[in-house]
């Protein structure tokens, strides 16, 4: 599996206020090839670990 990051998020804040607007800026690498199943997700810190523990 290729470990090269293909999405780079820019201007990411350390924290955000609840109910505040969040702008998401990102850049895709030139090597990225789009597929119909591609998606970019934003998750609360720790969510991926929780999903991995449940096998999702």
C-alpha cells in the first residue's frame, strides 16, 4: 500500500468553537487519480481509533 499522502489540508485550526463556521481547504497531489468512490472526510480526533477498534 502506498503511504504517500494524496490530500493535504491547509489552514487547519487547533480548535474550533461549537456551532461556528469551518472552511475546509485542501490540495490533492498531482498523482491522485479520481474514482467514483473517492471522498474526503473530517473526523473528530480519536474517531478513527474508535472505528478501528470496532473493525469498521
